[in-house]
């Protein structure tokens, strides 16, 4: 055969029916990665972008220079937020399977990605999530009723029925709108950060995107602007190994880490254990301090695993081993923080079980209240809202259409009442 170049096609390490294999991850022992000064040059972070920053060791102790030395009370709050997020996810998954909502995306196995970061940031910092960071809402104190109503598309839906479920927003909590168009939030975050710097504010922007979405042009545009203008931004790449059914190697993770793209653009790149609450908190603090000192943006790769399906429309057993999650070497973020608290002597299996039961009751109560405002088939969003939020001053042709709709609704209501009256009269005849 003639010699020549051959096209390389990445191949997942294991397919359905095969044994899970995570040898490709390249893990570092906990506590061995150095912690440089926050003003270090981007070129000096090359080693940080290929190693793996970890704090919790195999005995669940906090070790090494990245230990954030959080108080046990703060760790318990973080555990509660992560457990609340998982309990909420479980409830909404059941609701979708029961036909009460149309769609849902869980964050199982990735709770630390959002909760630990949110707790390390300030309330004035603007968050630009993707669709699997619902823990940001929990950590910032959002009512679950508000979020559930959005999924139910009822009369209290913050999006007024105009968005698919899980596309939340919260202006008061400084959490930007989620977009179904992947990666748009990354350049938006950099632009917001640039504006904050222009105004002389002490706030930063943080954005989350999946590793698959880093192949989008928006991601690279954002890194260019972040590097050139030293925008006070933190850009997280959540490497959960799968972009729906596409293995992370197809986005470039097979040849180099995603964190390594940072130094290539002139910003620090840090690769972090995404299931280690303490490591995520510490790295976020480092990047935030760097941004507030005017040293610019940081790219952080969070190495984690998507334990569940991509969404309620997905069946992961068709493209990966069914039990792969159990073999993931970085474990479960909730269990790891729980075990760390037990080692510290401030937690127990009994207290953990009690909190699980408390949160199950809490989420159930929130769901009952959310459903009381209506569902997909009962008391949907007010049709009048179709004509709102497009123009500042409603034009005349929309006013006419709105009145026509109202008249049709009145006629339908009168017809229904007349029909019911006629039926009642017939039943009363001897």
C-alpha cells in the first residue's frame, strides 16, 4: 500500500458492554501542585494547566498549598447546597417522567462545580452559567419555587412561557440568562467584565461552559478579548467527559488539556479536580484575587464526570458503559465532602441521613407550592403576555390584536357558560 498521512479519529476509551477506562485522565496526587502568586505571568502556569490541582487526599484530609482552610460551618453550608441541588434535580427528573414538565437537565456528579465557585465569589460578581449550573441559584439563595415554576411554564414562570425549561435568569441575584445556543455566555461574560473595569468597579464576571463547547468560535473570541484587555473574568471549562454522546477527545481533549489553551492565549490556565469542593473554592479565590488586582482573566478546567444522562431526552447506555460513573476515579463530590467533614469530627452518617430527609421534605414542599400556580395543562401563562416585552411602547397593531384575542376569549367563555347552563337545564327537566 502507498504510504501517506492518515486521518486520526478520536475513540472513546470504552463503549457499551466494555470495561470503563479512565487511564487517559492524567491525575496528580493531592497536595503536590504548587500555588504561585496571583500575579504570576501566564507563561508560568504551563505546569498548572497539565497537572491536576487537588486538596482532598484518599483519606479525605485537606493537604497541600491549595487548602483554603475553610471553617467547618462553611463546609457544612456547601454540603447542604450540593445536597439541595441533587434533591431538587431528583424531584424534577421524576416530574418529567410523570409528564408534569416537558424537559429537564440534571447536574448529578457536578454539584461542586457551581456551589464551591459561587461560595468563593462575591454577591456583586456576575455569573454566566450554562444549563447544568443550577447550584449557582441554590448557593445564592434562590427560591426553588421560582425555578420549578419556570420548568412548569405556569403563571409564575419568569420567562412567561417563552423559553424551554431550565433556561433560568435572576437579575437580583446577578445570574445571567441561560442560552440554548452554546458558548454565547463566554464572550458575554468577558464583555461584562470589560465594562465593569471601564466603570472602575470591583466586580468580576464568571462563565461556565462544557468542554465540547470550547470548539465553538465564541470561546476563542472570548479568550482573545480576555487576554488582550486583561478582563476581570474567570472562565470555567466543565470537562465532564461527554458533550451529549460525543467524547471529550473530539473537542481537543485527547491531544492537550483544555486548561492549556489559557497560556496559549496569554492567560493562566489551571486544571482542577472538579469533584473536590475545597480545590474548586481555592482556585476560584486565586483567580478572583488576580482579577481584582488588575492582572486579568483565568481559564480553569474542572475535571469532573456527568453521572446522569445529558438530559431527559438522552440514553447514555447507547454510547458508554452503563456503570462508568461508579469507576470515575475522582468519586462523588457530595460523598467526598461528607467524608472530609466526618474526618474533621463535625459530621456523621446519622447527621447526613437526617439532612437528606430534611431536604427531601423541603423540596417536596417547594414542589407542592410551585404546582399550585399551575402546570403545562392547568393555568398556563397569561396569553396577554404574548404582546409584552417586545416594544417599549406597544404599537397600535399589537393593541388591536390583543383586543381581538381578549374578545375571542370572552366569546369562548360565554359559549362555555351557555353550554354548561343548557346542560344543567336539561338535567333538571322531569
